[in-house]
């Protein structure tokens, strides 16, 4: 059940580990503007929808800053936990939105349990279908799926394309989807670990 992953501390920690790996690769890259050395400049997010027992470290957004005083350009690596500026975790935004297709009752119940307003759910739905699909990432990535992903069914229709529904557990499939989406959450170069 994808719903259970929202409260699954183990799953969140796994995503954190993947974010750490990506941050490690980013640390070894150079400033995209001036080529300067990058210094750690992590910051605290205050995401909603965290599993119980989450610590300050779980909320940390890995980020780096150019060491050159004249530049100071910030570089923030991709993340599987944070979907851009969305206040709720990527897992929450994706799972709640994906339930739109399966069970509206389950979606409403999960949203209510997490304190997500119906208006926010509508906004997320619009984000998947209009803003995400019109961005440069999806414009390129969509071409790799054949047959094409049903835009109206996002993100459930995209989740369908990752892993084997008969053989792979939901956590594995959701992790693959979040990894796929990670480039829209940040970037550093060279060499993403994904
Ligand atoms: Zn720089």
C-alpha cells in the first residue's frame, strides 16, 4: 500500500540516504558560475507530513555555496524528499495525488489525517497535469515512454511505469519514481549519482 509509505520512517530514511549520496557527489563538483570550490550551506526545511520520530537531520535540505566571496552562488542538489518548494514531502504529494485515480475515499482520508486541505489536493492535481507537464524536464522525459503516459492520470499513470506491479513492492516503485523526478528539484554538475 502506497499510503503506508507516508508514515514509514524506514522509507524516509532510505530517501535521506539517497539525498546524502547525491549531496556527496555535488560537494565534489564546482560552482557552475565561476568554477569555485563549493562549501556546505545546508539549511533546515520545515516540511509537513514527516513520519513520527523525525529529527532535525531528517528535515535538512542539503545545499552548497560557492566559496568565492564575489560569487556565493548557491547550488542545491536534487532531492527525493523535497519536491521543489512544496511544503509537504515529495512522498506525500505523490501518494496523495496518485490516490486520485484509485480511491477518492482513501485520498480524502489520507489527506485529512495529514491535515491537507481539499484545496491543496486540487492545487497539486493541477500542478501534475499542467505545470509539471509543461516544464522542460517532462517535455524531454515524456518522449521516453511508449505508449505515452496518460497526462490526465498523473502521477498514478507515471507510477505505473516504474518497476513491476506484480513483483516489486510499492516502496521500490515509489523510490524509482522519486528518483526519476529528482532532476526537477535541484541540480549540480558534473555527475549526478542517479
Ligand atoms: Zn562561484
